[in-house]
C-alpha cells in the first residue's frame, strides 16, 4: 500500500522550506512504508525547495493555488474560499480519496473550519477537538482540547471526554482509559458552572471510567489516561508545560557549565542527558489530529521546525495504518448512543 | 520593631503539626527580626505541638476557637461564622492592629471571602487576586490570578493587571513593569470575548506598559514582568508548571541512575544539581498574598510542608517590612484614577 499525504506547503512560521525538508526527513525515516506527497501551495516556491531533495521530488506532486491561507486569514474567510484555497484543496484531497491524510502547520482556526465543512463531523459530535499526548511519570496522557475551542459548553466538554477516551483506547492501547476533567481543585464543589455540569453528566455514564476532577499537576503526574478541558485552559496548560521543560533544561545547562565539577560530571554522564533530552522533547509529541472529523487531518505546531513537522507526518502515517477513523467512529458511536439514552 | 503574625493553626493538608514546625523554621531563619506568633485554632492540639519547640512557645500565644474553618467549609458559611471562627479571628487580629499579617494554608475560598469582609478592599478594586512569583529565563515573573476567581469579567482582568503592575513594582523593584494578558495566541484577534475586551481597555491606558497578549510558554520565558489571567486558567497553568518541574527532575534522576556513567557523572556534578534543585523548587515561591485587601493576608499552598509554610511566613514578614499595603494602595489609586478618567 502506498500512503498518500496532502501537505499544506505554505503553513507554519517557517513556511515551505520547513514543510519540504520536514517531508524529506519523514521520507528518510519511513522504513518499509511507501509514501507519496501532494504539496498544496505556490508551485514555483515549492518546486524550488523540492530541487534540494531529488528522492523526495520523485515521489511528490505540487498542486498550485493562487489563494493561500495565511495566519491572518479569518476562519469565515477561509470557509468562503472553500476548496479553492491551497489548504481547502489539501483537505479536499482527503475527502475525495486522493490522499489518506492532510497535514498543516498553518492557521489553526481556518484549518479546523475548513476541515469541518469539507470532511464533515462524526455522528453525535458537534465540534472537533485537538488532543495532545504528553509524557508522564508512568507513561503517557492524552490532553484535549488544546486550542481548537476557546469557548466551551458542558456538552462540548462531554464530547471531548468521549472522543478522548476513544483516542486513548486506540493510540495508547488501553482497554478502559480513565478520564479526568481539569479543574482548580479535585473536590466536587470546585470550579465554574461549565465543569460542574459536564462532571455531573459524565458521572452518570455507565461503562465509562470517569474519575472526576483533576488539577494542573495531575497532567504530568499521569493521574488519569485522559484529561479533558476547554481549548483556552488546555492551550495555556500545554504551552506552560513546554515552556517549563525549556526552562529547567536551561537551568540545568547553566548549573552544569558554571563550575569545573559540573562540566566534568556532564561530560561523563552525557548519554544520560541525551536520554533526558529525548524523553522530554516536546517536538516528539508534535502532530495533533483534529478529533471528531470523518477524515485524518493533522495539525503541526505553527512554530515547529523540520524535525517537528516530520513527526506530525509520522503521526498521520501511523493513523492511516491503524485505520484510525473507523475505530474512533465505532467507539464514539457506542458512547454517544449511551449518552443519549 | 516586633512583627506579630496571626497564623491559622488548623489550615493545610498536614494541619497543626506542619503549621507549628513551619513557624519554628521561620523563627530559626529570622536573623535579627523580632517575631511574635498568634496561633488560632484548637488550643490543646496546638499547645501539644508547641511543646516540641520551647523557643517558639516562649514567643507564641494560642487563641482558642470552637469553630474551625476546614476545606469543606463553604465560603458563605465561613462568612456567616465571621469573626467567631479560628480563621476569622486570625484575620480580625490584623484588622484590629493586633497582628501585622495573617497566614493560612487552609481553604482558599473561605479565606478570601472572610478577608474581603473583615479587612475590606482597596478603593477601585472589587475582587482580590492571588499572584505568584515564578522563575524565568531572565529573572522572575508575577502571574495572577492563581485561583481566587474562577469566573472573570473583563473588568476583573483589568483590575488584576493594575494590581499586578503595582505588585511587580514593589516586589521586583522594577520601575515600569511590562504587563501581558494570557491568551491562546499573541495575535490581536485571538481568544475569547473576555480577554479581547480587557485588552482593548488596557491598550488605552497611558503610562502603563501593556504588551498585549502572551502565551503559556511566555510565562517561563519571562516575556513580560506581569502575566494576567483568570483564576481558572491561572491555577491550571501554575500547577502544570509545578508538575512539569517534578516530572523533569524525575526523568533526570531516572536517566542518571540507569547507568554507571550517569551515576559517576552525578556524583561529580552534585553541587550543580543541588543548585538546580534550589532554583526550580516551587516551594521557594510559596506564599501568595491576597492582592487588593487593606491588610496583609498570605495564602500558603494547601499541600505544603513546614519548609513551604516557613517561606509563606517569610513572605509576610518581608511585606510588613516593606510597608506593602501603603505602597500598593498608592500605586493602585494612581492607576485606577487614570482608568476612570
């Protein structure tokens, strides 16, 4: 099987150069998987970048569009330009069956709005959510939403919980993933009316491993397999975690380089530091899918580099291989039928 | 000058044992400062703890109350019991001038509600906020609100910005502290209606160093001296940061102890690791004041130990020495008079 990926060639802070070299990095790492890339953007610019990587060029097509979705494009304007913009065309390739998945590091709001319109939503789900997989003390935790929805109703949070559970089952291979609702305290009385109402509903679900409220530090502690929150708090929490990883590494480097003993110790223990770097690298967790759509649409971090973008591509490949959409759809259908009854 | 501190003897997950040994640790560290402690709680229990520390006992009084504010007490019930509860009596000691500051590791909601009623608010401020001081790449950043207010209006956020600026001037000794509003992106169009409206207002203020929106990772990056957010997102962000510090330390320990080279390197570089531990210890930043009150009320983390509680006491002492309330009051009065005109 050849896996065909539709790429938004113009998205991300570093643009086509990053996207093309990211695709090249993913190609070099794709041991035994046959890949094809469709680049959607300004043809001349993309072709020039592709010239640097002959092997990648040989398996790639460039589809030109004069309408480019940028970070300044408002979601409503993106939806109006529809399938004519570079991003709309990339998403449409998935809808038409010409590509297995679409990947973009561009404008999140426009990407989500277009994906909703073109790919459509799963039955019972009203808004897509972006999950992230974060490292914890004892494994990994799925956190959602990471920024797709800044204003959430209790119903939205319940949908995120159902999708997050299905996602954790599929991706972390856990039978009955535990689910927590992010709040300012774990006591039942804490928080605002939205989380109170969502928790009330989730407590009533049978065959659903709801553990009540969790707090910000429970994310990295791995208290539950899934942590549900609105896109405002979720985005802030994820970025605060990323920023803290950078800060502690910086402190570690400063502490070790400020004395001879530190420098010698570092030189001897270098492999251990490399391992730490790898385990705590937020770029390795880059590549978030829009959960709730009838097709695979992966969002890469806007500020990512080629390594991060390659990882987003790998996430998409793995989802195609796992028959991701079908599995999520079945589980969500089961949970929503329960929720409705 | 003798500094008299009113302590909620019963607050915090670890209760009187932690509070009393925290006070003892603060006393041992109080070089040249004359201290007196008033413990408010169950007299017999507190006296028993005090017996362990004769020097502390000699400078302490225990004031008994039959009504104890616990984590289960709702704020409204706390306000009803008023000056009769142990926490209400402790706060009242500040209002009456019998103590210079009150410190509690107990129920945040009850503590804030009682403080508001007993100590009263500064002119122009409607709700108190809890700021935290976090380490960054280039110094320290003040973040508020950390959980006192889970639902915020644009007006609340504007008040937090003014108080945060005054607090940073006072505590970080910065002339024109830069202020950022926490959001899911730094572009002007991002975020919900509340942050949009607050930003619009803050942009209009003259003689106020407002830098627009900042993101979660800008907190530890130290992009602005003050980061303003609602208590829901702020509490989650702070705890996520704390949790990440613990996780990275855990990863570091695991990586270093999993090989001989790692162990040797650690042994040699040990002083550097001690320094790292000290710089990134969230307990050193424990002790948040309720900003906006006409008296000094310091909130210690509920899950703290004696070291953390001693730090909260030190924060209170330093605020008394700096004539904190008078300075904040003057700056907030100046800023609010501008905001009103």
